[in-house]
C-alpha cells in the first residue's frame, strides 16, 4: 500500500515538473527581425501653453513610469486618481514629482467628463487595467476614456493593452491566456472601440511586465508573433517615444525587450 502511495506521489510530482517545464518553455520570447525603438523627444511640448499630458492609471506601474519620463523632460502632467486612493500615503510620490492630481473614476462617465472639462490636455495615456476591480476597468474604463477624449476634442491617445488581446491571442503563451482569461476579451473590446473612434490612437500591447532595472533594449513591433518580457521603465520610454512620433498613429504594437528572452531574466 505504501509503495502504491509513493508511486502515485511520484507520478504527481513528475506531472507537475512536466507542466512547469512546459510553461517555462512556452514563455520564451520571439524577437522579430524589424524593430521599432522610438525614443522620447527632447522637446518640451507643454512649455509655452497651458496644456498638460493626462495620464490615467498613473499612480503606480507603467503609468507612473510614463509620468516620470514626461516630468524628467519638463512636461506638465495631470494624473487621474480614484477618489478612494487620493490620500497622502498613496499620492505623495506623485506630488513630489510635480504632478497635478485630479479625482476621478475611469468607470464613471460623469467623473471623466469633469476631468476633461476642467483641463486642457495635449494627449491622453491610459494604462488602466485590473484583475479584481468591480466593475472591471479594462473595457468599461477605456471606453469611457475614449468617449471623453473625443468629446473634449483631444485627438491623441495611447492605450496600453496586452499581448493576447485582439488578433494576438495565439501569440500569448497558454499560461498567460489562462491567467488573463477574464480580461483579454475586455481588452479586445477596448482596442476595437478605440480603433473605431477616429482618434489619433496608438495601441501598445506589452508582453510579460517586470519591475526592476531598465535594459534600454525595449522595442515595439507590428509583427503579431512578437512576444517577450519588458521592464516597466523601458515600456514607459517606448510609450512616450511613440507618443512623440506621428508615424505611430493608427498602429497597434507589441512591446518587449530583445535582451530578455526568458521570464527569469
């Protein structure tokens, strides 16, 4: 009986090893031949007017890194913060960067209308997305942002999505597709809604996101087979670089790092 139990346990362990090994192998990067690596411009675009860049989802993650890049070159930046998060402990780091804070919930149309009515924005960057938010922000929030942007007459917008959304579903490793099963359809809807909006959009789909040290080897690609991992700092530089480059308007890119070919790098 003990031998049987031992064999069963050994079989389970072997199965787990195979599954984990398969997951790791499937998470390997695919780097395309043609890479687009836009760098942020040195030109300050909000210096001689009363406009600012509007970042939604900028309290942390990629949105915060975008804010850092914009502020480093002297741009005025406005960040939309959920009212429940508008506390000193959650926003002092943004104030220290010189960011203007406005209260607003991206899933509330009235909130977003007020944000746009009370500001003059050169462009909008949306990095919102949430696994556990109710209601989910990935589609509803981005739809409302798209509507408010268009109604306010702001033309330029960048939406950060994910590899696995839209026509890139099969590019995402199966582990990612399963982990993001609830949000990928919402991100797809958000992308489609933005594309149909007639705004000057750019959609950026990062692969696996990491927080650590920038490598400087981040890239964008229209190749739908492109997949890899990227540090949020490198992603932010690509976002701002694309924002500065009119050639990126109307395009959907995958974002990854050519030097990070495995999940553990």
